[in-house]
């Protein structure tokens, strides 16, 4: 099998590794990758050698990527979740094939859903968690700051969830993309009239919820300035990671205390009030990552969500370094990036 391995900052290589699929254990699933997607924000930081992220692989050499779509090739005797031939999305690394466990994050893709949409299911599930974590309510005004894959996912989901959605970005190209994904309005973060425009758009009521998906500190300041008094800010970005150090007090009275803002770290699923107490099937969290991804796939199946509209680049896996270098150079024309694992 082939796998992308990072040996140090900007030293990414495709390597050959053995994979024994001849005797799968009872809970094992063997999957061959069709495509994988680049998660620009985190993957770029890892590629550059930025600060370590909890849960991500440590040190070098290490794997990269976590959005993988493939076909099940074989299953162990106790596997019930999938059968041979099923198309699945997982959070596995960029690699041509692998063996995973029945308990790992994995969701079956409905027949009508295009693979190039489905491969974004777990990323969009994280965009969805930004709403859940801050207890989003139907009809609220939501501003999404930062228009990468996660931000544009939140932009697309907001109107589907019943929100009035404002996109705030740092480039006109990304604002255009946000409009195509369903934003009701779009503004540049450094527009001198931003606060007036937000007031106008919300009829003076203000932004109830800000979803922050950008790492730089100026984006954090915009988030706290944009949200209304007693509003909430969902932060999925890794603030300051790989960015210019902070030069202001991020929790000054003016930005935080006086406004009574709530800040929510979107580092996983939100808590859930109504577990079913052990009745089969056991539901501890109705909105855990895989169930949320199932919902995302159902929106795709209904034709309401189409991340592939934002695919700007398709690469054969052998050209992966080219893609990471483009991300490293922060090319704004680059957004959805797909790697094909078909042998040429
Ligand atoms: N919490 C989690 O579990 C989790 C999981 C995955 C990802 N993440 C994080 O979530 C974030 C979003 O991921 P992503 O893949 O969508 O990242 P991304 O592609 O880097 O998107 C962030 C976007 O925000 C833009 N931006 C920078 N400064 C801005 C400002 N002041 N105002 C408005 N926009 C600004 C960036 O532009 P430039 O490129 O010009 O800076 C970029 O286009 C990343 O920080 C990622 O590490 C968190």
C-alpha cells in the first residue's frame, strides 16, 4: 500500500508499506481508498511544522490527512456495520488502502451521493458541531468568520438549519464562494463599515452567534466585536497557531466582560441532554461525530448540500506535495482539494 508520510516540516513523501489483508481479525475492516480530501487549515499547519494539535500524530515521521472515502474490500467475522462493496467515509490518513476497526469513525455513503461530496462529510460534521455546541436556535443571525472548507461548510449549513447567514472573509474570491454556498450576505473582515452593515442586515438586533474558523488574532477580535451583547462565539479554529503573535488583550473588558459574551471551544461533539439510558440501540449522544456525518450525508442525498461545487483542484496522489506547497503559499484560488488513489 501507499501512504503519505511527513518526515519534517515541508518534507512529505509517498511511501510503500506492507499490508497483510489475508487474515482479517473478527472486528477488522479492509478498505481501498478511492479519494481523500485535503483539510487545508490543520493539514497546512502540520505540514509547516506548527504547534502540535491534541489528538494529531506526534513527532516525525507521521501520517497526514483525515478525510478518506473508499470501498470495503473485506470484513472480519463479527463486523455488522458494513459489507464488502460498501462505500464509506472515514477519518483515516491519505493512503491507498488500510485495515481499520469496527469501532473506528466510519459512515456508509448513501447510493445517490457523489463521492466528491461525501468525502467532506466528516469535515462538514465539524462545521455542524459549531452550531450544536453553542445551542443554535432557528431564526438566529449567524456570522461565519473565515471562509476555508470548515467556514464554507458552516455557511452552507446555516440556512439549511434555519439561520440568517453572514459570511465574513479576507478575500473577495472567498466571499463569492460563500454566496454560492448560500450566504445571505458577505463582507470583508476589514471593511471599515462592517459594524454598520451587520446592524443593517440584522435590523439592529445584532449577530446572535459567531462561528470563528480562522486562526489569526485579528479574526478573533472581529468575532468579539461582531457578536451582540450576551451573544455566543463558537471557536473551531486553533487560535494563533502558526500566526503572528498576539498584540492586544483578547479578553479586554471592552471585548468580553462588558458584552457578557459566551465563548465555546468546538473541540468535539457538544453534550447531549437526552440519552436513551441504555435501551438498544444505545444513544449516548444523538449528535456524536458519526451521527452528525450521517445527517450531513442525508442533506447531500436530498441535493441540499454540495461541497464539490467548491473543488478547485484534483490531484493524483503522486502529486500531493504540489498541493501542500500551494496550501503553504496560501493560494486563495485553492479550496476543495481532492486526491485520487487510482493507479494510473
Ligand atoms: N477544532 C477542531 O477539532 C478542528 C478540526 C479541524 C480544523 N480545525 C481548525 O479550524 C480552522 C478552519 O479550518 P479550515 O481548513 O477551514 O482552515 P483555512 O482553510 O485556513 O480557513 C481559514 C480561513 O480564514 C481566513 N482568514 C484569516 N484571517 C482572517 C480574518 N482576519 N478574517 C476573516 N478570515 C480570515 C484564512 O485566510 P488566510 O489563508 O489568508 O489566512 C482562511 O481562508 C483551522 O484553524 C483548523 O486548524 C479545528
